[in-house]
C-alpha cells in the first residue's frame, strides 16, 4: 500500500534544532557585481568545462617556486591537455612551463631546485617516462627513462630518482618490450585471471604484472630494481607516491605490501629495505589492518606512517605512528585525536607535520606536533586537499570552495592566512552569478547532530518557496567538504532554481570513528533516517515548498536512493547514478573488504538481505532516473539494468541512461553535459524549479 506522506501536515513533528554558520558569499568582487551587473549568468555545465583544473602543487626547496599541473578541456573533441605551470611565491610569475600538448604531470624538484622531473608520454614513447627540465636556465625537457612498462610517482632523493613501474617479473627491459609488442599486435582481447583482484574502479588488473620500486641516477644510467629482489610487491589494486618513501641519505626505502600474499586479504604491512639488498623487514607484522603512507623525517632517523586497527574497514581512522629507525620502537602520537592523519608532510625541522585533514565538513590544514601534543587547525574555512612545504618552511597548498575551483595559495602557518598565486579561471568566474551557501546542523538519527551544506539559488528570495534537491554522497564514508565539485556541482543544481543540499549523514568521514562506523554492517537505517530528517528540517523552513522535493546520488548515494524507492519519503522523483541495487551480486563482484569484516553473503545472508534494495522491490513506488557506465568495475553496470527492469515491470515511471564509454564517473565533456541536461529535465518534470 502506498502511504501518503506530507511533511508539513505530519501529526507529529519531530522538534529539530539547528545552528547556522554565517552564509558564505561569492568570491571577492563577484558579490558586488551580482547586485549590479545583469550580464552575469548562472553556473552552467558548459561553464564548468571551460574551466581549467589545477592539480596538487609542489614547491622548490628554497621556497621561491611552485609547479602544478593544469588541465584544460576541449569540448569539440572530448580531449584533455595537461601542462605544468610555474608560479613564484612572491606572486610575480604565473605561466605555463610546458606546452608540448601531451599530459605532463607528477612534478618533482631536484634537491637543489635546479631541475624538475615530471612524467609524460611524448613522441615516440610507448609508455609514460620521466623527463628532466632545467629550472635555472632555458632549455627543453629531455627524457631520462626508457622503461617499456611505463613509470609513475617519481621522487628525487639525493643523486637518484625513484619511481614505480608495473613490470613482468623475472624479465629484463628488452624482454618486457618484446612481450608488450606481442600483446599490442595480438588480435585477442581476452583477459585471464586465476586469483583476485581482477579489477579496480575503472581498469582491469593484469595478473602477470607486479608493481615495483626502481631508481635511476638523475644524471642518467641504468635502473635498479629495489623491491623485486625482496619477493614483495606493492599493492596490486593501485600504487602511488604514498606507497613508498626514501630516506634523505638513500640508505633505506620504506614501502607497503600485502604480507599475507592473499590479494583478497587487505592487510597491508610496512616494509623496510636497503637498496641492493634482497631482505626486507616487516615493521608491522602484528597488525592485521592496513599500514602505509611512509614518510621519513628530514634527518632520516624517524619513519612516520599511518596505521588502522579494524581489518576490512577502509574508513577506519588512520592513526599517526612514529618508528625510530635506530631503536626499532613504534610510538602512536594521535591516539586521542578522533581524526585521520592524511596528506602529511614533515616540518623542515622535524618537530611535527602539516596535513590536509578531513574535519567536520571541510578539509583543514592541521599542524600536528611530533611529541604527541594536541593537533592545531591552521585553516578554518574552505577546503585544502593537499599541502607541500619547502626546506625553509614556505607552506603551499591547493585550495577551493563551493564557489571556486582549485587555486594555488601560500599559507601562513601561524594564522592560516592565504595568499593566492594564480589567476586561473578568474575570467570565467567573473561572468558567473553565484548563489550563497551555508553550513547548518540538524538533529538526525539517534538524536545526533548532522552537518549539512545548503546552497541557495542566485537571487534567492526568502519570501518565496523553492523546491529542494537533496544530494546523497557516495562512499558511504566520503563526507562532503566545502570544495568545488565538477561532476556533482551543487551551485549548478542551485542555478536551475533549487535549494540544493549535501548532508553528511551517519557514516560520513570527518566526524570521528564512531560516527563513521555507525552504519556497519547496516548501511540502510541511520542514513535513511538522517535523510528523512533533513527533508523534515527543510519542510519546516518558510522558503521551501515541501510539495516540490527531489533527491538523488551516485554510488552509495545511488544505493540509498534505491532504498528510498520503497520507503516512506517526501521526494517526487529520484536520481540514481551507478547504484548498488542488489547487495548479493554487488558483494560477489566487488567490495571484498566489507565481506571480510562481516562475512560473505553465503555465510551471513541475513545481513545483506536486510539492507539490499532489491529485496524490497515490491514496495517501490517512486519515479527514478537511472544512469550508469559500462566501464564501471567498482559497481558493475548490471546493477542499473536490474533496477531499471524491476521498475519497468512494475509500471513505475523510470528512465535508463547508459554510457558504453564511461566508468563509475562521467568524465568526458560531452557525456557530462548530456548528464547534467538529462538530470535537469528529470527533476524539473517532477519538481518545477524557481521561487513562487
């Protein structure tokens, strides 16, 4: 039986309380133009694709120069181009450093700052290689490596550059090149596996290849394989700069690897090896949960690393541990801090760290003392995804907010004040009529406080009633922070005439261990209650029309939207992107970590039955737009097909959009534009936009 649900006429209304932070205005200068300039236009999806996208910055050792990758897109041909840009920390220089037309990325300064290594694939390269660019005199980039399997994650330490390559073990470079040539010339497209893992998010994992650490003299010469002789390999699913580090004197290399040799087991341990040795020491054999992110202190005497405690829970708090290289002792220094230690860099004097910390709805830069005293927030507002520091203590960061895409800034470590180094995208932002946004809290499930970001349409009039578009984030543990989102841009949704909101429901990261783990193994109950209570909070606002509410999300957000299909709720229609619909087939195809902790679906069928949307299909009653990509190996596309067929069989208004060339995320410009256009048509069909 379909239950009528009217929020404003509920017989019993839960008393909600909320605390509102100040409304955040648009960037400086735009606020005034919003009031006087009629030529401003809303933030359209086309504008999003005009914007350049700035990556994580690196700073020179002397603190004078910053280099960051900058990606631009051409919609006409669905192409992207990434160049390296150069900025001076006094603000006097801002220009492209490379303009080759290839994807230039992963910059790394030499220890003296006179040269820059980066990864690219240029004419004649069969795979990405390391190139060296002089910084102290004019000159062209020259190729350093000739690695047929490609390179990534370069780190310039001492006289060598260290990097990762996914190789065919037991072969030399010539043999690997021949094998790759044979593969490219083969007419067989089959992939074959004998064990897990076989895929990761958007790519297949070649079972024959292993990821290993190499080094090459920066002046050129032969490569040296650091880790293959030890018998250990880097994690098969993904590898990056965070998987290893090198001591300043190059005497030690730290890396993480799966000590169980069972790739279905997610126990990652930390290992230490001397270059040239075949013996690697396991530093964390007694911890069954992951250890990683090694980081040597400036003097090389201490190795910092992150350590989790709960096996099979990727969102478990990452605690900061210091390993004394000389004594072999481990000291956890963030035991009493209920946040994850992420994105860390050492202070130049070794007294502590700076880190980009997920903290209650934003990512703040924190100063974390090495003596175990209380971490201190350096920044308070807007989002800082990454930080870097020079040898003389100049702190540089990537910074963005809901109202502007990533920028490059220096940060005063004492008071958090920032100085911007770039003007990229200012010409586009100056044309945009932004709305405002604010952070509010309301009482959610279990009477606990839930933080929520609320975005208002441009020209918002509090005397009118607006429709609501409630967005449900993915993860489920990926909390929404105050940052610019190209794929799910709340300001773009708001520009259509909707009050738009992201709520950080139970399970979201950045609010402590207990909050994150509260939804395991029951993904459904608490986030559903938080979502309904968010809608109730909005229904009690005089500027919301409770008869015009829609909701939706992707990945886990698609899962919770699928739960809503058959539950009591006020939403007229739902957007369901890349959804987990059938927990049995989803857990069989992926998400080993969840099964490892709570049991596989054949061992604990009741757990998955009680939280699987497909089990409640007979109760579905809400129109839904379903979107999925064929190349999604995290949530296989069959999930969307099952859901769409179920809705169609029941005569429920539904639409399926299928992308044969996209994965978990819609990344191509024209596909993204179509995505936004179709989402807009769908929500406008059931909840007409604008204030009334």
